[in-house]
């Protein structure tokens, strides 16, 4: 009788998982983990230890997953996938030092690793370490300039640091040059020929002017008499940003997006 290959069991487990057959998926993952681990021990094979680590990870057995992954790295210390999965497990368990260590390990092996650069950027962002986050973002964007998500994240951090002008410049550059934003804006512009869109656009224009008038009035009063008048709510600025975006005016949309971030930051720094 032919022995069951652990790779086949693992693929079967994945198929069960995707189909929603969780009990069958769990049984297949357990069996594949057992076989992978036995194979790893017998052959002293780092990939088998790694595969066992993934299977235990899928089962939610993190201690065994960590043990298998570390065993993998004892054999092949430069095996990047094991470092990345360990970083993810430690991050979920709130172990910052270990998370950072394994992400940095990846960059020591491959300084241009996309997932590690992005992971470290988010690691620093979540801990309000914005200077370090920007350093990672700049490094990542120099290598992967088409990543729109990282571009938006950079503008948000600049705004959080109070660099609103620089944030607005970055946003304006992005909406003019980024393929996704350009295509979206072109779609909006081409829709202007559609009669139904024209009617919707007119209603949107009326709503935008109304909201803009209210926003400017609140902003002006708050500047003149901040003790008695509150500035606009961040959501009001965000509403204007979205209205301008769907009107096909990305520059104004980004301007009010930055305003929204500034207002949000101002609220957070007011003593309770």
C-alpha cells in the first residue's frame, strides 16, 4: 500500500478549509502536521519542519508551530518564509521585540524584501513610531513605487506629524500620477457625457456647495472665537473629500482629506 504523501494531505486540508468543511480540514491538517514533523526529524529537513509549522499554525497550535519553525531555522537560518511566519505569530501575541527581530532578520537576508519592508512600516505605524515608519515607507516606495496603499499611508503619517503642506503635495502628486487614481478620474470625466450622470452631478454639486459653505463658516468662527465655537468635525471634511473625488476633482478631494486628518489630530490632543 502506497504511503500518503504529506503534501497531498495538506492540499486536501486546504481544499476542505476553502469549502467550509472545518472538521475535515482540521483532521487533515493534524495528520499532515504529524507526517511532516516525522519526516523532518528523520531527514533533518528544514522544509519539512517549515511545512509542519504551517500545518500547526493552521490548527492554531502556536507553540508547536513556533517550535517547528525554529527547528527549521536551526538547519537553514536564512530561510525567509520561516522568519516571516514567526514574526506574524509573535505579532498576534503582542510580543513586539520578537516580531521586530524576525522582520529585521528578513531584511538582513534580503534588504529589498517587499513583505518585510511593509510589515515593519505597519509595525512602526501601529506603535506611533512615525519617523521609523516613514523610513521604511521611503525605502519600500523607492523599490516598489506603484504601491498606492503605501503612498496614502505616507501622506497620513505626514499629516499626523503636522506636515500638512508636505502631505497635501504628496497627495496631489499621487492623484495626478498614480495609475489607479488617474484611471478613476478619467472614468468620472468620461461619465460627464451620460445624461443620468449629469443630473446626479448637478445634485452632487449642490450638496458640495452646501457642505462647503457650512464647513467654511464653522472654520471661520472657530478661528475668530475658539472658546465659543468648535471647528468642523473631521467627518465633515471627509464628506467634502469624497464629494470632490466623485465630482472628478482629486486635488480638492485630497485637500479636504488632509483637513480631516488635521482636525482629527487636533481633537485627539485637546485635554479631556
